[in-house]
């Protein structure tokens, strides 16, 4: 939202209010004489707290602005700190330090007074041009802390619902007045992350600018999986670049390893191979100094992916096998499945279909036994490619179809796009051209949304051959 004006328009006591009655204006005073209005506003004012170390004089003439009025002004000022184009009631409740019911009543009153408008049910924004006299800066620091805490704690809860196997984070308790949202299900978590995407990107900048290094790192950790699933590559690059700086400011080796590792993965997704190798090499050096198999395994695993992006499948295979062994030593069975599947994938691309099947079926078995649906989807995708390379296209269609169904259930649109692309190849091989066209058109749309323009263009060229 835009910053509020710190002044009323000229002759505020006599100029008609363009957005309805506004505190401190003549039309507000007249409206305030209505008994129902007075009762409504009295109830709302009762919930508002005036920021510490401020006085009515800071908000205007004390005779015109009592404590209730300048609290109202202050609450309106704080709404401009919202990091997105609009704000949901639960977020506003934490920003203002009020309960959800009281915040909803206050936002409704802002709508009545012409200061805010509803964008969709439950979400509000400040109306363009709406302004009140405010004491800019009063209480902003505490409000920003509550805002960061709200998004961080709710994002962490969302990540735990979507991917309970992700590492557990030790978050500091949310600050006084902050009430993170309660998400009821995995689907609710995905919807919340999508709805708050713009705000989540912006709130990281607030954390960075206010020196909250640990919050910057934790936000990156909570959001990485969602950014990968949705193909938000540039945002992934930006958040891990910030996290690298935050981790070094904290002097935390484990955070440094994680940040450099995922900064490397993000750079590779963005096509910046040299930067990716530099970041991963830094992660590997720090991990080797500390000797724990888990961090080393993750670094080798992502190194494999980066080498694949550069077309070096043999080097990628070596890194994947090394990662699988280290994951086994660390007891990280789901990650071991991912690394084994990666090794199988590279063997398919290298042409050794017998060894590829061994690795992929081992990965599928581990993933299935541990109810790891993301691992199952990846292994089925690899087995689909294996069957395709072996000329067994009906088998490939079945494997890709099963992988596609799992990816859609998981909301993994990044992997879904690639599977649709490969599925189109198998449909074409068995003469199912309409289904191939549909798969490729859907893949092109997804690639474009994910800004994977090289892949989108390649698939578009294949589409032209069957039109």
C-alpha cells in the first residue's frame, strides 16, 4: 500500500470530504452526532490503543483530536505498512495489535468512512487518495515486527502442512499483539501461500531492512519449497541472496551452508551456471569443515542438479550417487530416495537403461514405504522416461500419468510442466495426436508462467509439427 499523507487537505474543517465522513472534518462531526454512529464508534475506539511516547499534540490540535480520534488516525496510518496491494483481516489484526473481530469492525468502519475498500471478501486496501493527519513513524517499528512475525509463523505452519518432512525450525515466539493464522489443511496452506505471495516477497525486505537476520533466513527456508513448486525462480534467487548475507551476519555455519546451497540451486534454475557453481562450492567447503553427512549430502545432491542443467550428466550422476550414500549415513531416507532417483534419471539420459531401472525402482520402493508422494512422483517420472527411451510408449504414458496425478495433488506445477512435455512425446509416438497437442499446450502455458522461456519455445516448435 502507498504511504499515507501526513497532512489534511486545505481547510479541513470546511472542505467537503470526497470519501465520506472523516475524523476531524465537519462531515464527520455531523455524522458523529447520530446515536447509532456514536455507539458504533465508541465501541471501536475502545479497542484502539495509542502508541507509547505520543500525545494528542503530535496528531493535531488536542481540542479537535481526542485520544480516540488520534488512535483512529494512527491505526489508519499503520495500514499503509501492509506489504501487499491489499491486506487480509488476520494480517491487519497482527499489524495493528488488535484481535481479529475488533480489527474487522475497524476495517468495516474505514470502508464506511471512505478510507478503505474491500478487494474481495475478507481483504481490504486503502482507497487511492484517502488521507488523514497522522504522526508518521509513531509505533511503526513494533508494527513491522508484528507483521514479520505474522508472516513468518504462518508461512512456517503452511510449510509443515505441505511438507512435514522438511527440517524443523526453532522460531522465536511471535511478539506481543501478533496472532499468526491457523491453517486447517494442506489445501488451505497452498491457498494462503498463493494469496499472500506478493506480501511474502515484500515482508522479507522489511525483515532485511530492520536487521532481523534470522527471520530473513527462516523466511527463505519456509518459502523455498513453494517457490520451487510454483516456478517462482527469480524470487527464489532474491530470497537466498538475502539469506546468504543474513547467515554470514549471524555467523551460523549451518545457515551458511543451507543458504549457499539453495542460492546455487536458484541460480541454476535461472540459467546462471557460473554463479550456481560458485555458491555450491562455497557450501561444500563450509560443509566439509564441519563434517556432518547431512549438509554434505544436500550440497552434492544440488550440485548434481546444477551439472544436469549444464548438460553434464556423467558428472551429475557421480554427485547423485555420492549424495545417496551420505543421506543413508545421515538417516535421511526420503532424501536418499530423491538422490537414488536422480542417479537413475542421469543413467537414462546416459543410455544405461538397466542400471537406471535399478536406481529408480529402489527410489520408488523407499518413497512408497515412507508415504513420500513427492518422491513417488519423481521416480514414476523417471520410469516414464526410461520406458520412452526403450520404445515402450504405452508403459511410458501410464507412468507419466501416475506421476502427473501425484504432482497435481501436491501442487507441484514446476514438475508438472516437464511431465506434460514428456507425456506429449509419448502420445505422439503412439499416434494420439489430440492428447499430445493438449499436453504440450498446457506445458507451454505453464513454462511461460514460470518464465522458462527456452523450454516453452522448444515445446511450441514441436506443437507446430502436429497442427
